[in-house]
C-alpha cells in the first residue's frame, strides 16, 4: 500500500464538521494511511480517533494546532506525535480554553451591541463540547440569516479588525513550542503563507520559531500551488526545518479542500515524519 500522509485536520472537538470517527473513516476512504488529527487547542478527539484508526488499520498521529502569540501576530503551531497526557501541554491547553471562553463572551457582547442577540447560547449549545472558535460564531451568523456565507461572516463581523473582532493575546510562541517539545512532539508552523508576512518578517518569524525549538513547517497544504511550495521548500532548507503536509480539512461542505488530496512533499525537503 502506498503511504499517504495528511497531518492537519479538524473534528467537531474544535471547528470541524465531522466527528473524529467520521474524519478517520473519510481519510481512509481517500487512501490516507497516516493521519494527524490537529484540533484547535485541544486533544480531546484523539482517543475516539485512535479507536477508529485501529479498526481501519490507519496510523493515527496524535496532533494539535495551538494558537500562539508572536509579536502582534497570531501564529498557528501544529504539534505532531505529541503525548496528549503531558502536563506542560495540558497547561497550555487549559490557558487557551480560558482565553477562548473569555473571548467568546466578548464577541457575543459586541454582536449584541450591533443588534444580533443569542450568539452565546447558540455557541454553548453546539453539538459537541469542544473549543469555541470564531467558526462557531460564523455558523451562528449564517444559520440565523445575519449573513449568507461563512466568508461573509468573517468579512463583516469576525475577521481581524472587523466589527465583532476581539483581539486576544495567546500564549507565546516560545511557551507553546516548548510545551510541544516537552510532550515529545514536533512543532510545525501551520500554513506559513496565510499570515500575510513580508519576506523579511517571514524570515524573522522562522528564525524566532527555530530559536524557540521549532522543528518543521508546512510546505504542502490543501491550497498551495507549485510556486508557493517551491518558496516554502526554500525557506525550510534555509532554516533547516523539516517539511510537513496537511490539508487543514474542516468540512465536506468545502469542496476545495479534501482529506489526503495533497501534492507530494518536494524531494529537497526532509519529511517531518522522519523526526519520530
Ligand atoms: P479562531 O482560532 O477561533 O480565531 O478561529 C479561527 C478559525 O476560523 C480558523 O481556524 C478557520 O477555520 C476559521 N477562519 C478564520 N478566518 C476565516 C475566514 N476569513 N474565512 C473562513 N474561515 C475562517
Ligand atoms: Mn479552524
Ligand atoms: Mn490554522
Ligand atoms: Mn487548522
């Protein structure tokens, strides 16, 4: 069987639409042999995912995607092959949960001031008790006809600097990278091109990440074109970071992103899975 890695995706434990089991089943159907579940700031889905993965003979890699503060920027750091029981990691998770809860109350308050009531009740009653993300608010805004698409909810209300945006100071990049390392995992910069960094800032960020103990960066994601992959592969080699590959799948409703539908990692890059 050919190996096919997908090392970034979300379940209902954060802002995905599929349960961990449904996600693993879909990955297996798509030919994925090695899957990492990387929910936002939580490891709660990993037990269910592992049970299902064992039944389907798929290798599950324990993962997480941690929101991390670097200067004024929120960076997403994926932790791969982590021990979910590790105390340092669980402390970071607890902190993030608290911050997400407080931020959610503030977002709901801002929406209420704009005449949109009921957001917090909706979010709290979401089907699974997971991490509250802005995507939950986006679902609320769409299902209650305040906007017609998820994108519109970010463009009008939830996106950075928009009317219901609440800025958060996440746990620092350094602390999160160290927590992932303490948990035996490999810290990876998620979707490096999604932060809108100039080349100079990108180098500064990768330098800070590397200094903090970072080991990898995503090169192939569900959206990148060959030119972007070449640029990222060059950065990875320059900063001696391993390369990762992950769809960042959230939902079957998004037809452009699918589990396992990924270009291969460029030959010039060391694959992250060689680090575990
Ligand atoms: P949070 O971590 O709670 O700030 O939520 C971030 C999540 O919202 C991301 O992981 C994406 O899944 C989603 N998201 C962020 N920006 C957008 C956007 N412009 N359009 C659609 N989804 C977005
Ligand atoms: Mn998300
Ligand atoms: Mn992300
Ligand atoms: Mn993600």
